[in-house]
C-alpha cells in the first residue's frame, strides 16, 4: 500500500514532516520562520510588545534584535531578565 503525503499546512504536500528534534533542521528553518512571523505581524499592524507576547513572553529588546538581524544567520538570546 502506498503512503499518502503529509499535509503540514493546507495546500502544502510533504513526503515527511521536518524532524525538529534535529539541530540542523531547526537551524535551516528558523530564519524562514522568523521572517514569516514578522511579515504577518507587519501586515496585521501589531506592535512589538504583542509579538513578544505571541512568542511566549519574549522581551521587546529580543524581538527588536530578531527584526534587526533579518539577513544571514540569526542567533537569539532569550535572556528574559530585563
């Protein structure tokens, strides 16, 4: 019996979902996820404080550093102490 493709998101077919337990997979997908998240935030005109809330309570300065480093590899410290 043939296996059916996995639908990770409506309209997108994948043979297998990405294995997020692997560091190299997370590194490869992280920048695209960050860029996509902030594109949605911009389109919806949401403030940076709300972005931090949606990311699990990330401080505004961390959110700002994510936006500021939109090219190349992003390394983010999630030091929650302000």
